[in-house]
């Protein structure tokens, strides 16, 4: 099922047939450097455990460019624990988080990630009536931060030692796109 379409870019629901594709992307050290960590390559069993859990509220999707699957994106309404951590406790706003990666490395540096973030943000704001969208990229990931800032996200709060990546807890930035403005 196609959820989002913007020109050649589309976002469709994740299917069981996508598991080998995710395993290939998440065993590539170039991808793992930025998503999950090079010390955590995924085989099929790990892909099923991580991406096909029935108890998850995440909406999981494959990113298509033309007819080619090129990446992954998920979005979810943030829970109370994240609201507290991020400084949104007590608000009644609809706040969504999103995570994504381009798994086909020959598609890097072609603007596809920017188009993806813009398209998903537009969908969350207009179709799901999100008030805000948040992400928490690692502070060292300048390339991702540049893309997100280009898409209108702003740094709101440094999250020290927030995410385990390649053998250490790494600082992350809470970034936000305020859809109320």
C-alpha cells in the first residue's frame, strides 16, 4: 500500500518480502556507520525481531525511488516516557517521531533523503494532524543534521549519552519541526 507519493519518491508499507532487503542494508558497514552501528549487523532473524514486532506502534515503510526500494522510514506517536525526556510532558499536542535511512548507498548524496524527510513531514502534519515532529540524531552525524535542518527542523535540546552506538553511549540532538507555525 502506497502511503506517500511525491514525484518519483514513494513510501509504501513494509511487507514480509522486504526482510531480505533490510538484512542486506543492515549488514552493509557503510549504512551501519549511521544506523544501528557497524558492530550490529543484522541477519534475517534480527530483522524479524527488530522490524516485524507485533507489539510496536511504529508504522514501518519502505522508501521507493521509481520502482526501486532504496530505504526505510518509520513514524510513531511518541509515548509518555519520550514526552518526559524531550520536555513535552503535560502537553496535549500530537507529537510524532520518525526514523529513516537510505540503504542503497549509490542513492546517497542525490537529495533523496531530503525529499523523503520533506514528504513524510508533510504527510504527518497534513494527514495525521501532527503538531510537532521530533527526531534524535546523533550529534556527530553532521550530514543527517544538515538534511534535517534544510527540511525545517531545529535543534531544541542536547541529549547527553542518549544512544548506544558502536560501543559507547553517544550524545544526540533533539530536533523538532513545529507544525503549528
